[in-house]
């Protein structure tokens, strides 16, 4: 997931969901875990 985020900038949760072919809620949960571990950051546009 981190690799996909890096290669597909700018990316949002909907686009990431499509790339991974999983639900938006699953992507949201995974991204929240990555944020807590300081592996990714999230910005509101």
C-alpha cells in the first residue's frame, strides 16, 4: 500500500480503493494504521 501511495501521487482514499480493489472502509482502516505508525501522512485539501 505504501508503494502504491508513493507511485500514484496525488492519491485519495477512493482512488487507492480502486487501485487495490478493496472497499473504501478497508482502505481507511489500513491508512489509519499507517498514520498511527508515522509511515504516511494525511492532508485535507
